[in-house]
C-alpha cells in the first residue's frame, strides 16, 4: 500500500475526493434550485427592478415539490457509486496535510475510510429512496397551508440528509480528532433536526428536543475530554496522540480525558448508560430517520471509538492489554443486557428495535474489548496469533456495521410503510401484517431472523464472526484465570454473555413474527397498505442484501479485512 | 494387488451453472406459492397456467435439459478417456473465514459430484419429474376437489424435485442428508395433501415417523462416519465424497484398525436407507402413503424418493470396493442382500391378496426395490471380497453393480408408468361414477364433488369394481401391459435384463463364495414367479373379463394430458434391450474397468450372448431359464386361470393385448380353481396376508403402549415442569420483570437522562482510575 501526500485544496485535492465534492455540489444545488424564481431586486432609491432570480414566484420547471428529492437521490446515488468504485478498486491511502506543512495531517482517504463512507452513503441512499414515499409531497393544486408547508420543507429534509452525509464522510476521513469532532457535530445536528422533522407531532418534537439536549450534554463532555487531551499532548492529531500515548507515564490527565471522550462517543453508539435518549428518539422520529440513527449514525460513533480506543490508546498496551480493557468489557456487558432486557418488554416495535440497537452496540463493544487484548503473557511467539485474532475481530465489526444497514434499516423501512397510514406506537401496528401484505411480512421476518442471527442470513454471519473473533482472542491469549479447573481467559465471559444475550433476543425478534403471522389486524388497520414503490424498492434492496451478503458475503468480508489491515499497523504502532 | 478408487479418478470441473438443475425448481417453489396465493380463483391462473402446473413445467423441462447436457458431457468425457470413472465437482464455498488459521470451524462447501451412479439417477429423476408434472396437469387440474389447492401441490412438487436432484448431485453425505430430509418433508406434505381427510393425515404422519426411525440411524451413522474421517479431512467437510472415498484415508483407517467401526457406521446408514426405501422391517408406511394423490405416488413412491435409499447404498460402493477394506464388510453386504430377499418375498406375498389397485403397485414397488437391494448386496459383497487385480473379477463386480443400478432404472420407468396408468384408471372411474350419479339423481344431487368421494362408498381404486377395461381404456391398458411385463421380466423387455442379472449374481455369490447367500438367492428366485402372478393378477382383474360394476362399463379415456407421459414411457420400457446395450457401452464402467463394448450393436450382442447363451457358467444358464419359466409362464398362467376372462361381446382390445385376454379366457374356463382359491383366501394365511402379515397391527400396538405412554409422560413433564414452572415462572416472568425494572429507569425526562450520563461518566472515571 502506498501513501500519497496531498496538500489541502490544491489542484489534485478535488479530483481525489470526487464523491465528497459531488455531495457538496449537490448541497449547493439543493439550496439554490428550489429557490430560483422570478424574484427582483429594487435598486435603492429608484423604481428599477432588476431580476436576480432568487425568491418570488418559482419557475415552472422548479416548482415541482418532488424536485429536491430527485436531486438528492441523484447526488447520493452518484456519490455511492463513486465511493463503491473507490472501495473495490483503490487500495492506496491519500493523506491530506495542511498547506505548507506536511506534518499537520487533516484528512486521510484509505481503505478503512472508503469502506465506512460507502456504508454511510449506501444507508443514506436507501433512506432517501424510502423518504420519497414516507414524506410524500402533497398535490400542489391543493392550496391549503399545510400542503404548502409540507411541500416547501421537502428541500429542507434533503438538505439535512446531504449535510449529514457530508459530516459523516468528514468523520470517516478525519486524521485529527478536532476535525472528527466537527464532522460528528455536523452530522449530529442534522440528525437532531431530522428526528424532530415532523414538528406537528408532539412526540416527534419532544423526542427531537430530548435527543438534542442529551446529545449536547454528551458532546460537551466529549469535547471537554478532547480539550484535556489537547492540554496533555499539545495536539489532537491522531498519530501524534498515539505516539504520545505510547510513551505515557504515571499520569492522570490522559486517562480522565479518555474517559470523557468515551462518554461523547458512547452516546453516539448508544451504549448504556448513555443510550437513554435513543429509544425516545427512535420512537418519535420518522422511521426512515430512526433507521438512519441505528445504522449510519451508529457506525459514525463506532469510527470514533475505533480511532480512540484501538488506534490511539492501543499501542500503549499496558502489560499487553489496553488500559480501558475492563472498562469497555463492563460497559459492553451492561449494554447488551440492558438493551436486550429492555427490548424484551417493549411493545412498541420501534422502541424494541431501538433497544436491540443498544444490544448490538454491546456486541460491538465486546468485540472491541477482544481486539484490545493481546499477548498478555508477553510471549512473542503468540503475538502473531493475537494480531490475527484482532484483525478478525476488527473485520467482523466492520462487516457487522455494513450488514446492519441491510436488516436494521430494512426493518425500520417496513415500519415506515405502516407509519404512512398512522403512527406506529405498539405491536398492534404490525398485527396481521402477513394477511395485509405477505411480502412485507416476509421481508420483516427475514430482517428479524437476521437480527436474531439465523443462518444463512447476513446477521448470522456477522454475529458468528464477532463471536468467533472473541473466542479466537481468548484462545490466542494464554489463560489468566482458572475456572472450574480449566484455564480460561476471562474474555470467554464476553463470548458467553453474547451467547446468552443472543438467546434472549431471539424471543422478542420472533415475537414480531408471531404478531405478524398469527394475530388479526386491528380495526384501524384493515385496509390495504399505503402504496409507495420507492420504499418497496428500498426494502427489496435490503432483503437482497440481507440474504445475499449472508450467502455470498465473502467479497465484502475481504474488503472489510483489507480495511482492518490498514488499521492494524496503526493499532500496533508498527 | 487391488486397485484403489483414487488411482483412476479423473477429476474434471463441472461448470457451476449446472447447479441450476437444483436451483430452478427450488426457486420455483416460492414463486408458485406466491402466485397461487395472489391469483387463486382468477381465470388466467386456472386455465392458462393450470394453477401453477404450467409454471412448474418449463422449470422441470429446463432441469431436464440441463441434466441431459451434463450427462452428455459426462459420457463424452468418459468415453474418450481410458479410465471410465470420472468424478468431478463444482464447488461453492459458503464462506471460508478461518480456513487458513487454526480455527477452521466454519467452512461449508457445496459441490456437484458426477459419476456413473449420479448420471443414472439424474436422468431417472429429472425425466420422470417432468413426465409426472405433465401427468399431474391432467390428473389434478381436472378434479374439482383440488380447485384452488393445486398451487400448493405444484409448489411442493417442485420443491420435492429440487430435493431429489440435489440429493443425487451433492458431493457430500452431509448435503445428501440435507436434501434427503427435504424430500422427507415434501413427501409428508404431499401424502397429506388432502389433510382434511383423516386417513391421509394419518398416512402422512405414519410415513414421516417410520422413515424418521431410519433417519435417526442414518444420522448416527453419519456422525460416526464424520468422527472416523474428521482427522483426515484437512479443514474441509469430513463427509465429502472426496474425503470418504479417498484410498489413502481408508488405508489409514484400516491401519488404525477402524474397519469394524466403519462397517457399523455404514450399517447404521443402511438402516436409514431401509426406512427411506420401505424395506423390511420399516416398510409399513409405503402402502398407506397411497393416500396421496396418484401423481405423488408415481413421483415419490415409485420413481424417485424410494430410490434414495438405494442411491445411498450404491454410494457406499467405493468404500466397499477399496482395497484397504478388502473382505471386511462381507457381513454388511450379506445383511443388505438378506433384507432385500426377505422384503422381496414378503411384499410379493402380500400383493397376492390386495384388492386396491394402487396398493398392489405399492407392494410391488417394495418387492422390486428389495430386488435391487439384494443385487446391491451381492455386488457389494463381490466388490469387497474379490481381488480387483485378477482378470475376470473386475468384470464380475462391475456387471453385478450395473445390474442392480439398471434394475433401478427399469423399475423407475416401469413403475412410474404403472402408477400413472393406475391414476388414469382411477381418474376415469371417478369420472364415470360421477357422470353416472348425475344421470341418476339429476335434481337432488347438487352436493359438490368432494362429498362424492367421502359419502358414498364407491371405491374407484378397488379392482373389485373394475374389469373389462382393456377395450375401454386402450392407451392405459397398453401402458399397464407393458409396465407389468417389464416388472415381471418378460424377456427382451426392460426389467428382464436387470432382474436376470440380479438373480444370477446373487446365485453366483452363493454358489461360488458365500453359502449364506443361498437364502436371499432362493428368495429372489421364488419372488420372480410370484411377481409374475401378482402383476398379471392386477392386469387381468382390471382389464380382462366382464366389467364388474355399472361404472366400469361407462369408463372411457377422456382426460387430456394424462396419455402423454404414458405414450412416452411405453417405449422406454419396451426398449429395454436398447438401454441394456447402452449400459454395456457407456455406463458399465467403474473403478477403471470398462466392459469395452464399443457400440450399440456390440453392446446388444454382448447382452444377448451373456443372458441367453453363455453367462459364464452352466448353472447360471439353467437359472436363467428357470427364472424365465417361473416369471413368464407359471406366474402369469396361474393368474390368468384365477382372474382372467373374456371381454364383453363386441368389445375388443388392441391386438397386442387381445391375445392375452383371449388366452386368459380359455385358461379361466378350463382351470378356474374356484374352490381351492376360495379356501386359500379364507384360510388364516390368506387373512394374515390381507392384514399385511400383522406388521401394522403390532407396530401400532407398540406405538400405543410404549411410545405413546412415554410420550404422554414427557408431554406432561414438558407442560407442567418445563413450560409451567421453568418457562412461565422463571424465564418469562423473570424476563418480563427485569425488563420492566430496567425500562422503568427510562423515565422519559431529559433531566434524568443527563443524570445517567453523569453517572456513567463517573463510573468510567472510577473504572479507569481504579485500573491505574
């Protein structure tokens, strides 16, 4: 793998980041095009009016309220395709440094960031596709204020989605924690508004507000941690931080900073106990946006976690394991149990999915823990195995983040269809879905099975890989404790917890199937389901991905492995 | 020195698109189901697509074409190479993560495996599936009872076909087992197609449970096999044929002294085959399975699924024939032959007294499958005990194995045809009965057709209601005639070639090598005569003599689609000699040995010479003629005397059958043995035969007393202790309670949430601090 150095905003820069530039141009177009009109501007002091083409009555061609969604879709699809080509063809890393100073790194496009961006864009494409139906335009001939209002804000919605995409790609590309934070907030602010987008609905605006308040608090804590880190090392650049961490002594400051930063990212991936606002937000938001929160937004938080925990603090490796090992292990176990137990009793499918998403965060944290452990015995010969194991775990996490888009988002999209008739507040909404629309019910059931981890669906593969990665680590590392006479490493405990939790989760995932297939539809939901071809197309894509990546996911796994390979030397400080 | 399997293997790659042979029907399953649910009752679905029949048809046709291309490729590859064993695979890895590192727990491959056995069964399965599909369109869609249910039938039908084709093509015992079970499921569903009829539901359950007994043993056998080969399966599937048939692996097993364990594993697997192929003592399900619609009987219980057990045993051939295992498995080979011999004789006996047309065929199926088992047993014995290096031995083994497989082919063709022809008879009887009824009570009989089946007691399947149909159903009667001739083994027609081979080879083992084989050898020889009797009895009772009921007088062929498969299959049985010659030319190659007949004519001359003139030794020649006498003269003549008769005045069968009818009339006039036959039938032996030798009775008793008692006990344990206490109280209540507690922390107030963030922050700080 070769590294190419590029100066920010020089001639090469734009040609290397075409997907992101496309997004940016799309954003500008989305702001401009719907606003073009016959507006004029009166020269001060005269009666002369000069047309300046903004505002006023819209032209015929841009008066169509569907226009913003189509522009956004076009932009997003083209960005996804470009990024896909980058993922499957490019293997180089591009390092963007500040003008005139090659040591100040800002962004880096590498296999890891490419893959993550691809995931983000894919998820957002599906969200846009579904939102075309979910937040449908109303007939413009109807002159009522609510119609006007609804159609006017179409543009806002897609502007926010593209902003979110831009923020997410900055997070994936960032080589500096401050840049990362800016990208994170850019994306987060968009999602705060998107959650409350339906501001006529009390639940929507309330949940958006809560999500914003708690998110701000968490961000504040995280930012405080970042400032402490800066205070400690004098830089927030990731490689410098990693270097500083490798030479850490008996200090308190960096550990406090680490803890505070973890809080910030813990909120993003909705790890317990920072997850509280998440179920409210998921339940209040339009389901397409809930899907976005549960997949892309969570993956974004995961990038932060991976960068902080694995890239920066890992090489320090106090006695062969990271300082945060126990903390994250505990956090992960609490998170999975909390998520699963709470989901167990949730009647509202959206809340159930939200809690299941919390549980999934727990699984990923468990995997991170495993990756953070290596070579406790100090035995050099075991190091290769440990590195192999960490690589497997990391690849498994990335794979999981990818396939999560297929089935978690897919499940939310099915709920979106139901939401188009009336709000989804309890399991009544999905009762008898099989009788109303067998295909949708089957799709939902496939998603549930995949979430539960049933072969041969992709959810099974990702869960199995994570689990086996953890076991691999546990085997590769020699035993540190004795249990019932057997020398076992305590990381086995994480695998065990994951197994128990998977068992618990099967209950509530399959109950969705019971409700869909065996219950009668409730009175208010007897008629045929709302139409909407776009949302069904996106659900179909999700089904195909869910099944396809489970049966033939090897190619994606390979990409995930090469992305993990890119991070490995950084993790090890090699 | 013996040769080994892998010395001669010649691996070629099968292009992976041939997997569509399996995939197409598998994908058609949800398609038909979906379309059926969506369009049921609509005209174009019912008329133009035949409720899915015409969706399934192109799929099965495509499968057949692909199969034929594959077979052709195989023949081309093998005939140009000196070594005539080709096995080859297209591999589809599911995912191989970890295959390179030390934990290789999870690699699952599916591949296609093609050799002579595969080719034979592939042709049989895909060809008959297509024909039966055509037949079903005629049979199922013209019966109002099935309206709006047929999509279910066709969906299950294609799923079954994909199971059968998958089993034949898969490259590992594991996948074989998976498809085996898929077939079991479809068989259950199809037998119970009329699940609202208690007898059908019962029959489906019985078939499923009885084969399940065998399957349990099969699983045990496979587990043992896996355990044996696991050390030698470098990271791959320990049950893959490539691993199991590998000479060096078998040699290592032999060196480790594991021959006994291997024989046990194979023995357990054989019990699975016994269940699937309805052999003694797990045969009781097959006659009851006739409750399913006739196409199902033709498909599952004659042509394809029941052959699965034979296929499994035939698959063991390379293990038996490996030099590392020489002489080790003769006991198992004997048991296989013995089970075959007993079943053959017993089933033929029971078939003597059956009055139900389909049940006669069911017992005949059991009996003929048993022939094949006997033949396989003899072939396996020879393969296992003879030294391959010596000159005539290879030829002997290959011919014996070929005879058994060839009988499978002939039987599938003939029995598929017989079942379809019986379906035709039954269908036309129904129609005639229906028409008759409507004429008689035109006004007061407006019940739907379904009630006709259940309410009045006219049995359209009983031969007691038939008779004299030869002139009324010419195509059907011809098909039955040819099919019966093939099963009986009339010289030059289909089954003759293979049956003679089986009898001769069993005797060869008995006379020259292992006297234990005299038991199965005698049994199959007698059965040849018994087959002649019961098959002829069936034909003459149905088609000759005077019509025994009013209904039988009104029968005529009127249903479209049904005659097509019959007309296709008649030549398939008649042309037995062509296939026999083809067999000698192309298919009789195994283990590097080829018979070396280069063309059809040479193959023909070889077969004729081998059977009628010079089969090697004199006693075999004598045997051949004894068998011909028994099956062709004694059995049929007895049947004619007892059950034959002339047709009504003015009725005339087609000339190729008329002579038989006339002859039977003459014989019947002269020697009807009326009193003796009565006596026999009333004797306790006759009664025992009618009660199917009491197997069902005692099995049921065992079930009711022992199994059901145990079931009830465990059911009450499950209900009261597991469900009632453990699940309800501990898990469910505990889960819901803890869920409630946990969710109660989620108050809904942002203030509390921030508070929890603070708590979390503190906790993390303490944890990080604590570690330091």
